[in-house]
């Protein structure tokens, strides 16, 4: 993942994006008994053996490392669903399939720490890698066609993908703006009003869903 | 039975290897069609002139594996290893079209009875349903895991049945393409040998489906419910590889891998004739007219066995069940088939015109019905049959749904290994699953852990796992030479038992403690002429119930302590600490399928039997789980999904606390593991499984307990449910407090719990009152107000009623409050410590009157804050209160009493000191709250009245008293003191 983007120009490094993804909730099946944990981010537990509960990813990984729980892979991480998603990605050139915002990071964390909990681990892993490659390729090709617009809208883009293209898109938009502006001085009002309208129509996507 | 020899004639040379061959009659018995999977040609023979060379169709490029002839014999279809399905005209044999292609060899073909649809299947995934008119694929039915080797359209046109090489049978509904039933592993697994194909066949009347069974037999399944009806079992020594119904459905020919053909009388379930051959017969076909059977063996040799059925018996083509009539009315009875009929007439375009018109005049009837030689008096009978059949099918449809339900139930039944309901249910262990070949199954699964076993050839391998791996003991896996089938598990150890298998292998009971200071502390008990039926494990004892209806109780060291005789055969047993619960049959089932069960609870350490009685079950169900809640309440779960918990209310009764039918999302079964006061722990199993597998490790799901409440006009089932549950918990806790107080134990934690529940209950009631007021159920609201346990809540209710502009209701609430205060003062007379304390609380209540009931948790705070200046009151107050509640008049030790008295006096003082300030607070609040004024004023007046009535009742309103007449109040109190018996004793 880190290889996909140049860490110097990215706003966040891959590790930082992964760190943010660790706040996502995931289901675990503990094998110990523990009272509820009260954190700033919320209360989790109580933990009862063999009863599934939702915890943040970082807690799940920490418990997993100590052998205190099994992580239940999220529903979208089934071979069936991923195959479907991959097909969809390959079929539609423009659009992206709906996947969790942090799918790259979550799958990476699970592959690193919870190999034994994922059925058909190798299949899942290769599917996710394929999906990622297809999507990144799609992002790159669509950026090639990127031309003088004031806004870019790509739905269903994931955190890691956004992170890759963010510096480029940001600068490119600035450049477009800079180059377009002097010529369009009389039209500034119209252009800016159009711009704001677009911006209003597409509210900024929050980083976390 | 005389053995006739039958001469076979070579039709297909093929290779030296055995290969699957097919044979078919046409409608009029003018032609015989044969094909072999080792040869690409199809031969059309003339049975009358067998020496004539057959007409040969060579269109396939590889062996022909399947043949099918449309019901009107105008269209022949063939499937081949070369992946194609071809259609030909018949009897001409002109190639028509390649109707479909697969990616793997075809294994089975079938026309529906109108000929409009062709089903094709093979090694590919999915069965294709093809419109014969245009060759379009109507549907692909996916669901088989192995190559599909047999297809059969139901003669009534509703279903398609299919079978694969691993022995799975699937019923498909043609209309929707859904799977109706999947019967796994009912037929033999033919492996990879393609010369043996599993087949299946509907009886000509469509009521039964014949499938080769696992025991060299034919198993008949019901049309609508897929229930096993009966089997034809006889002299076949190897699995059956082909079968064919006689045209009238009275007889059946079966051929087996043991190279025999048997002819069966289906009604008598007996074989009537047999024939032995040199090679295995892989296909047979009854002659549509007369009494003959065409056979073909795996080497491609065919022959016709004449007069198969002895002449003394009915001909196989006589009395063909008919839905066909000579007049055109016949169509009316098959309205739903009209469309297909039209299709049929269109499909006729495939064949030549003459045949077409003939086919059209043919009503939509079964293929075998087409008898050319019509007996004259046949017509009348036909009409009769037809009516009969028609009503029957309608009836069938009606019962269809009911049957489905019952079959669902049947599936549930597998959990307790009971297949037929009206029987008395067999003994089972709670939390066990039936053994499955080659897989682990649970001997015991409870909230603590699980015991699993897997059978190898000579021995089993048992593993014990605890859910909580951090605290549970680590138990090494063990090898079991006894073949244990029952087990029970708790923190201290595990007990195992096996049924007796013959004389050599006696029933054995084994106990294995998990930790012991002595070596080799596991022990065995052997039972001669007796069999262990159920085991249970408790704190320090092991119990086993045997086939002689003995209850044997052992200590955990292995001492044989008690042997009791039980009333009837045991169903199950469960243990919890000191208590053992046993369920037995009282009598045979009622005709209405109700099990008659009885339960007993034994207290092992005391040697008592606190309860016994009938164990209620939902009608028509049986017990599937039995055990204790985490708090030690006895509970049961039946196959209809109703959970019951035993309560001592009303002299010992079972309360239905959960109903799966209310909860159940479609396609889920709940396998109960345990429960606590408010939640049910279960494993959710997707249909059709009714029990979990060991792997992947099952995960427990929490479900809320709920009474099966009727839907009331109030529309607040959730609140009403909470109300009832709280009541139940309260009564349970109070019961325990009593028991513990009797034993002289400290009840403080339980008191706290009871207090919390009371608080929750008041909140719940308050919300109910609110919804009652909104729903205009005023009587119900007053009833609810009477149930409130704290005055403050009552005042809150008054406030609420006033706010909602219901003055009549507010008045009634007020009266209730007054009655309550009055009765309190009477109590006050009888006991000083209590009254003092109560007064204190009341003062607080009065002070915080303006607060709403939902803020109840804050009630005690003023008390605490006011008194904490002098002493650490919170604990004390609760203690006083609880001791009051438990047993008031009970004499206590002097020391306790004096302490109590002094404490309460201090509390009282504290309350008095705090009194004026609180009053001020209250007064400042008053003007801001217009609703409060009225009831309070009234109250004060009334209080004054009460005071004037009798001095002893005077201090009913503590706030009033403490604010105005502090000195007087203490005086009154002192005057009361001598009346307290406790005080006297302490004064001495």
C-alpha cells in the first residue's frame, strides 16, 4: 500500500490511514470473561466467552494478539461477495463498487493478525488484492481524463485510494483554477457561483463513515 | 419361482468396459430405442422383427448417455458425452436441432408430460429446463453438489425431482424454480463410475417418488411432504441401479448391481419374480401395451422379457390411473395445464403434421396412459378415476402446507433422535447433538464449555473445551474405548456414560475430576443388565438414571450413596449445585401426541425433594432442552420453541418466558444452551439444520426473554413485558432473601439487587401509567398507581395526571396516596425504629416531591447528604430497611437492636436537622410549580384532620411536623417508645 503513493506528497502516510481505520468497529468472539471497558470512544463489553460483541479494531487486534478472542471477519469479506465485487469492478469502467471506506486497512489488519479466523484466507486475500489493483488502475485512468473542472466526484472511493490521489487532485484543481482564472476574469462571478453550486450539491465526504 | 432364461441380443458393441446403456419404448410399442454411452449411435429397433437391422442415428460425436421420448412419441431427444443435447423427429429419426449444449457430459434427460419442456442435466452444475418449442432455456436449477444422474417430472406437472451421484435428492417446484426439499444422502453414492447412474421415478399417479435406498432397497417418498413412506426391501444384495414403474403403478422392476432384476408388487411390498443375468442391467422399460419388459445390460445387449407379471395377477397395463377421458372435458380438470397444452400444440410443429394432430387430440395426460386398445367399459371408470384423482389433488394441496409444517417439526426432531412424534420420546442429554459419521458431535454443550467426540474404527476421541480459556482448567483430550454417548460437564469434572452394546460391552459410568489432590481419582461404575440412560452432575455429586428406572447418586469421590426408584422411564436429567432435576414419563402419549412428563427436583445434600409435578409442554411437542438458569431456576425448552421457567409462585408453576415462533426470523432454529434472568443464550441454526456443528465453533446469540403476551389495546407490550419480568425477578429475589435470612446469612447484596429492581419496576410502571393516561385507560392507571412502591412515584403520577388535565384521576391518585400514608402511620405505631426511618425517607420524599419519577435514583441522595454529616448513613439505611422488609417482628440479639435503635435515632436527628432547610427548598419551589399546589394543600389539610382524630396517628406528614412542631414531635415519639417491645428489652 505504501508503494502506491509517495509518502512525501501524501497528506497522510499509509500507516496513519491504517491508524485511523483502527477505530472501525468489528465483531469479536471473546474466550474470556471480562467486565465492560469504558473508553473515551465509548463503552465496550461486557465480554462473555463465546458471545459475540463489537469492539474497535485496535482492541480486537490487541485481544487477538493475547489469544483472548477470535475475530469474526466482516460480512463483506466473504469469497462470494468479493467475487461479486470484483466482477462488478471489472464490468463497470467508471463506477466503483460499494465497499467499506477502510476496506484496504481492515483487510490488511485481519490478514496480519487473524489469519486463522478467515475462511479461505488465500482466496480472500488474492481477491482483495485484485479488487484493489483494479480500482487503483481505474482511478489512475480516470485521472488521465481529468480536465478543466472545478470539482471531482468519485463515489465509493476508499480512504486509501483517496489518500493516494488527494495531493495530485488537489494540486491539479488548483492549477486548473489558476490557469483558467485570468482568462475568465469577466466570468468570475458566474464561474464561482457555478462552483459553489456544485460544492453545495456534493457535500464534502466525511473522512469516516 | 421358476427361473426363465432371457436371451439378449447385441445392440451396441462399444468397448469391453461396462458402460451405461439406455432403452425406451415408444408410445405404441412399435419401436424400441437403445443407446450406449460407449458408442455415438442411437438404434431404433423393431421389436416384432428383431433380426432386422435397426435404424441407426449417428449425430453425436461421443457416447450417448441419455435418451428421452416426448410423451406423444413425436420427438426423440438424446444427450451425450460430447456435451450436446439433440432433438430428432420420431419415428423417422431426422435430426432436428442441437437444442442445448453443456460444458460437461450430459447424464439425464426428461420430458415433462406435455412435452413442452425438456430437462437436461449432467456433470455440469445446474439442471437446465428447456422450452422445446424454441430451445430457450426457461430456468437453470442449481443446488446439486455432484453430477446429476436422474431427473423425473412429476406426472401432475408441479414438481421436478432430481438425484445426483452422491445420493442427494432434490424436489423442485416448477412454477417458481425453488427447492422444496433436499434429501441428503438418501441414495447410494455411486462414486466416479459413470456406468452406474442413480435414478429416481415418480409413480404413474404421481403420489410417490421411488429412490434407490442405502440398504439395497427402494425407498418411497411422499409427493408433497417428501416424507419416507415405505421401502421395498428384498433379495437384492447390492445397491439398486435402475427401477421402472409398470404403466399402472402396481408393479415395479428393479435392477441391482448384483445382476438381478426383481419384479415387485408395490401394494404388497413383495417381490413376485426375478431374473438373473450375466451382466448388470442398467436400463429397463415396461412395454406400454401388454405384459413385457425391455432390458439392456451394461455390455449393450438388449432383450424383451415377455409375460413378466404372472398371468394370475393383474396385467401391468391394466387399470392405468387416468386423468384422461375420451371426451374433451378432461381439460377442465387441468386448468392450470392449459398453457402448457397450447405449448404442446405448438411444439407439435417439430413433428410432422399427422403426428401433430394426433398429439393435439391427446389430452394432457401421462405418457403411459396412451393405450391404443381401449376397453369399452373403460370410459365410465376413467371418468370416475378422474374425479377421484382431481379431488384428491385438491385435497393434497390443502394439506400441503400442514404437512410442510409437520415435516419441519420432524426435522427438529432429529435433535432428540426421535423420528416419529406419537411415540414416547427417548432419553437425551441436554446440549447434545446426534452423532454424524466422520464428524465431531457434541456430547454436552453448556454455558461453561463443551465435550465433543468423534468416532474412529475402534475407539472415539473425546475433547473437553471450556469457553473461557483463561480461567477454565485445561483438560487433555482422551481416547475412549467405551463409546460414550452421554456426558455432562461442570467446573469440577465431567461424567460420561455409554449404553450397553451386547453382552461384552456393558454400560459404564465414568467420572473424571479436572483437578484433584490425589492421583488417579477418576472412577468407573459398571452396570450389569442395566443401562445408563441419562447422567447429571452437581456440586459434589454424580447422578445416573438407568433403564431399570433407578436413580443412582454417587459422591464425586465415587461412593455409592443413594439408589432411588423412579416412577417411569427417564427423559433427561440436569444438575445445579445441590439440586438435581429429573424428567420422567408418567404414561404413554395422549392420542393428541402430547408427551406426559413429570419432573422432580431433589436436594442432594439435604436429602429432600422440594418440588415435583407435571412438566408442561406445548401440545404436540417434545422436550429438547432441560436445565437450570444461571441463578438456579429450573427451565425447559420444547420442540415448538417455548421456553418455560419454574417458579414457586402459585405453589410451583412453569411460566412461558420465550417463544421461538414470536422471535423466529424465517429459516432459523434456536438451539438453547442456557439462560439467565433476562436473556436466553442459544445458537442460531439456519434451516434445515436444527443443531449446530462442532466446527466452525458455534457462537452464542443472546435473545431477550419475553412473555407470550396477548396484544393489548394499550399497545405497550414491551412495557407490560418488562413489568411482568420485573415482578418475577422481584418475587424470585424475595424468595431467596427469605431462604438466606432463615439460614442467618447476610442478605445485603440481594437487598441491593431487590432495591434496584424495585426502582426499575417503578420506572416501568410510571411509563405504563403515562401510556394508560394517554390511551384513556383510567381504571388501569389507578391499578398501576397502587402498585408503585415509593410514594414519590405516586406523587409523580398525581403530577402527571394533573398535567394531562385529568382531575378525576389525580383525585383518585391522591386518595391512594392518603390510604398509603395512613397505613404507614399504623405501621409506625407498631414499631419505632422503622417508623423513624420511614419518616426520614418521607421527609426526603416530600422535599424532592417536585422531581419526576424518572429521576428516582436521586431520591435517597438528600437523605445521604443530610445524614452523612453525622454518620456514614447509606449503608445503614439500606440495612435497616432490608431488615424491616425481611422479618420485622423477628427477635434479634440485643446488641443488634440497640445498635439499630441508636443508629436510627441518629438518622432521625439528622433528618430533623436537615428538615427546615429542605422545607425552605420546597417552598421556594412551590410557586414555580402550579400543579403541585393543589394536591399539597389538600394533603396538609387532611393531615391536620388526621392529626386531630388521634394523636398517635399524628406525625403522618413528617415534613409538616418537622417544620412546625419539632419539639412536639419528639415528645410524641417519646410517648410512643414504651409501646415498642424491642425498646423494653434493650432498656433492661
